[in-house]
C-alpha cells in the first residue's frame, strides 16, 4: 500500500507544481542556473510552510515502501535523494512555464521536508510502529482493501475544492461549459458528441431545492462512509472508520472555508439543512455497518450515481462562483490544480472501483 500511496502522492506533487500547464516556452533554465540563482526577495510564510511540509509525506512513504529490501539508513538516503531530485526536476519544469517561478529556496525546503518525513519514518520503523500497523491492518482490515484506503486518503484533498454544495464532488458539468468548442482540433466523430455535451453543460438549469441539497450533502459523505465500512473487518472496526470519516469531513469543511474566506468564516460550510444530511448519514451508516462487503459496494454505486445525477442536472450557485474566483487566483494556485481534478474525478474513480468489486463473492 505504501508504494501505491507514494506514487499517488508524487503524482499530486507534480501536478500541483506544474499547474496550469499552459504557455510552455523553450526558454527554460538549466539545473545549474536554478541551483545558483539568487534567493528571492519576496516570500511568505505560507510558501515556506507548504514547501517544507508538502514533501514530508512522500519521504515517509518512500522509507516505508523500501524498508523490506533496504536498511533504515539506505532507505532514508534513497528517500531523501528521490524527494530532492523530484523537486529539482519540477523546479526545472517550472522554468518553462510563464506563470510559475522556479526557486532554489523551494528546492531546499522541499528537500528538507522530504528528509524530515524520511527521518520520522526511519524512527517509526525502528520503534516497530510500522510493523504494529501491518499486524493491525491484517487483523482488522478486509483482505484486498488497499485501494479503498488509498481512495479514502485522497478524499479529504478532493473535498477541499469548492463545490456547489459542501462535499459535492464530481460536478463536471460546470467545467465542460467553460471549454471553447470553436478552438477544438478534433475529428468530426469526436467533435459532434463533445459539442452536444458542451451545449448541455452551458444550458441554464434550475438550482437545487433545499431537500436536494440535503440529499446531495448526505450522500456525498455517505459514499466514503460506506467505503470505510467495506474496508473494515468487524462492526466495531467499521464504527471507528465511520467516526474517522465524519471527523475528517468536519475538518475539511472548516479548513476549506477558512482557506477560502478567512479564519473568521471557518464555520460557513455548515448549512441550515445540514441536519437532515447528518441524519441521513447516521441512519444509513448504522444500518450498513453489518452488511457484507459486496453489498456495501453496491450501495456505494447507487449512492454515487444518484449524487452525480443531482449535481450535474442542477445549476451552479453564487457560493460556488465566488469560491472558484478565490481559489483560481492568488496563493491557492498550487492546490487548485491538484484539488480540482481530484474533486471532479474522485467519485468516478470510486464508482469504477466499486462497480468492479460489487459482484465479487469474496
């Protein structure tokens, strides 16, 4: 599982570092120029903290993944070198993008973060915390539940991205409507269906009613809740998984609102009709905690299909428009690229996975 998580986290870092992938030029810098360039005169603590913290999980995961074939010291050095080389390569790639500025300070902070994460993992291996986790995972998690854990780990990042209703992931209709069809260079067989999708996505649709919003909010949290139940082995383990998902949902709502509108508005994500969504989540989750894994996967499919249909057949809101304007400018540019794609694609990835698992007997 650590290998899969490490690759996924590295892909997220690469996407966030190179977003928005437009304006590539041939006038980039070489590695020596990036390393020896003067330190920037303008910086913020936000940039310092995010660059230092961003690579720590990757360093941690690489050491955990390499611990079975290497000693702790060699795994730590390998992790540090991989994090540092990845950061330097991405800084070099940024030199070809007019909207991104390569920096040797960012490279140094990324390398430091990777080293700290690697050191923490090495200490965890020495203290046998990782071995205890492996024993706990084999005892309490369902066999073959690694991908469920990966999808659940990605859900908080996806839920940070603004949506028409809190936690309403998969609202792709808005993005299709922003594409200029006249600029597409596509064959006729592909152009015509995509043009029809664009026309549908650009149409004015009626906003959700309060009841529909409650339903979408509830089912948007219910999907990862059911996924957590499917990953657990035993009703009491599933209860802990449900509690973790709900606590994560509340934390993500607070963090997203605080990042978007400021700490004074951290509770603005709570809607008046959130109580109805909460009762839906609690009621269905309590019933589902004892269901077989294959049944839970079928429920996940049903919940996601209904949620995606409601989201993509309803109009956007002023709340979404305002949030997107804030996220698409300023200091959220690094998070916007990675989080937006996760926000759009996470439910479709879970839907695909659950559809493949829903007919298995084990």
